[in-house]
């Protein structure tokens, strides 16, 4: 089995490269590492060469997700394993700055994935201004056949299933974070949201104040979710993507198949389950996050 262990980066095509670059560097507080002649930008949260990639385009959408893989298998051998599962991949060398070799493929839900073993770490550190999240935490995507896509991530890439919300969303992880990927059932491929980890509830408050200074409204939250128990809030970036800022996410222990115990857990141990509600606190907001996947006007993945 392929050993994916880290969500590395998200790549976006954008109609307004200047606005989105400014959002990630000035509002989020990330560092622009490299900019190509065509305007393509590589942005780091603090360690890796890039965690966000922005490409000028005539449309705005999530174009790729990068996952770091470990284990003894070479990328060529990973490609052979994928082929056995009917997945065609392409081994690329020096196709992206900071990554000498990567494997590119399209998973069953339609998302383009880049698998890589190593990435340069220029380590720009954490800025003193902006929101300055710890890291890129997870991505939620909607697909037409959620079960087939979930099975791919579990059976081929080695993810664990940690929770579900009704028959809408499945939460998956490749490490100790409760989830690094959400798969939602939708009419067509979409990106539901991308999420960044904060340090505490205090950081959540400060982040909301910083968003207000930039005239960016908070659309949902802060509130504690059910699945993952993270305290979360959501806003729009300049391209109208939903951005989640979260803290206090459950820690999953795969060897025991339950979450590291917390006082607010309904069950001890808190094992993977199906939740019916989105907010653990029972808070209702004008913005219904579940309805997002039902909208026809949502941004597509490709």
C-alpha cells in the first residue's frame, strides 16, 4: 500500500493572481517563496518550499493537491501499484520548483494529485503580521461517487476513516490529525473548503479581528464541530473559496481506532461514528455549510 502521510500543498488557478497572492501573504501571513515570469506563485506557511501554489488563469478553481509519501517504495514503484488498481500516473522530473520528482495522477473523484517523497525546506519561518496559521490542515472536496473515491483513498493510499456526517461527508486522515481530507457526495466535482490550523481559541479570536480589519466577514462560526471536535470559522478568500480556520482538532490513534480522550467527548473512548449535526454546540448560523454542496454555482475542481 502507498504510504501517504502528509497533506503538502493545494494549487489554485485564479483569475486575479494579485488579489489571491495578497490574501495569502498579507491576510494569512504566509511567505512568497518564488514567482515565475508568468506570475505563478509558490507560497510557504513556514517550512516547505510551498503549501499554496497560485497560477494565473481565466477561471478560479482548485487544480491540484500535493501529498507527501513515505515508506520504502520509490515513486516508480508507487506508480506500478497504482497501475494495478487501474490508476494511470505520470512520473515527472523537475516539473515544479522545490520538488525534484513527483507522480501525477487523477483519482476517481476527478482531483489531480501530485505524490512526492521530498520537498525543499527553505524555512522562511512564521511572520509577525497576518493570521499566521500553523499549517495547511485539510481539504474538503465534493465528488459524484463518494464511496468509490473514499475506497480509493483508504485501499490504495492508506487513509483511515475517522467519522461521517450523515450520508453527506466522510472524514479521512493519513496521520494523527482527525482529518486531512473530507469527501462529500455532490452533483459534480467541487471544492467545499480548504482549512488552516490555528494555535488556540484565542488565536481564533485574533484571526477574526484581523479578518474584520481587511473587511472580510466571518460567514460561519466560531463553533465546535461534531466530527473532529475542532473549533472552526469560515470566510471567503478573494476568489470566493470557503476558507476554514480551526483549532482543537481531535487527535486520532490508528492503532486503537479512537480519538485521544478529551473532556468534551460524548463517549470514552470516542470512536469513529456517524454524526447527524454539524455544530457540537448546537449553534445555528445563517450560512448553511451543508447546502454548499448542493449549489449548482459552486466552483468546480477543474
